[in-house]
């Protein structure tokens, strides 16, 4: 997958660009991973596909990872942006970039969120309950009551 440029930032999934130290620094900004054991974070990174926003100097400024069977289902997680780049559309761009990767994001997608449902509805996810969201290329209902 080719890198993409946006307002001086680079969107990339090239594993060699990611430094564990930078990923862990971003994850410490989150309510869900700030207390996670560093070894657990490293293990989760080894078994998933990273996507990132890199600033003009090449430092990681945004991150997400996808866990996938590469055929029928994927799980989007650990979506985080550095505070100084929030509100510029880079989070939405990062999610769209990851979802455009047909090697990992094929079939039905899932994620958990309690704070960013509005962002994910923009890219086709719909709420199943108060935290679970699904993106289904076959069943594109927008109302949970229709399922």
C-alpha cells in the first residue's frame, strides 16, 4: 500500500516506520491503554497491522492498528492522535487510509468506542450497542432496529 500525504503529514502502514517507544507514548494518552502493561502493548503490536500519521520530521503523531484474518473479519483498535494535531481531519484520514487497505480490512469490521462514534459513522460503521460498532459491506443498514 502506498503512503499518502495530507497537509505535510504522511499516512503510512510501513512497519519499519513505527517505533515502539512512540506508539507507547501515544497509547499513554488514552483512557483505555494508559495503564496497560508495556509488554501487553508490545505483544498486541506484534500480532496486528499498524497504520500511522507521521509529522513532517518523521515522528509518529497518530496511530491505529487492525487485527484481521485477512478474509472475512477485522477489528480496528487503539486509534489515537497526539493532542497537538487533533481537529485537523487527520484522525478521519487515518481511519479512511486503514480501511482502504483491502489486504487487512476485508469483510465485516468491528470496533469499540465510547467517545468517537460520530467519526466512525462517517466511514460506514453503525452502532450495535452503547460501545460496539460494525461495518458490514453486505448489510449496509444504518438503523439497528432494522436488523
